[in-house]
C-alpha cells in the first residue's frame, strides 16, 4: 500500500443520508485500496479498470459496472489488448473464486505474509 501511496483510512462518505449505508460505502472505498495490494494491481487507469471488473463480479454495484464497461475508452490499443486478453479474464476468475471482499477485515492481516492472506481468501495475483 505504501508503494502506491494508498491508505487504509478514507474520509466518511458524503451524500448518503442513511448512516448504515454511508458506513458500507466508506468501507467499500477502504477495501478498494486493500484490493490493490492483495491483487498486485497498481493505480494506473488500466489497473483501476481491471479492479473495477473484479468489484463488479463481487458486488454488482452500478458504479463498478459503469466503470468496468466504459473505463477502457481512453486507453491505448496496447493497454486495451492487455486488459481484454489478460486482466479482464483474471478479474472474472478471481472475482468468482475469492472470498467476498467486503466481508474481509483486511486490517487484521496487515502483519501477515501477503501470500498467506491471498491463499486464505483465494485471491490470485493479477497479470502484470
């Protein structure tokens, strides 16, 4: 998380009146950063799009679906080829195989070996 300048803490979600729903969305945003680390994805646009495909499979959230389906538009041809041929197939498979990420308290595993955490929750590393 440090190498990608990610944080385990996010500001509280705004524009959601229900406190429970606001918490869920804040937690989603926090877990999104953990997902970058556990999947090996950086924070470039192609990697964000690949992560949105993973999140779409896991959550079905409209914002994930929209990002997954249109996020590729500004990418170069070579980035699109990598996304279509390697990263999307990985995201679909990993999304189906791994534990539902919203149910993982990632903070509990910060000191654990990342390969053991991946194994425990059935995460695979994304293609480079």
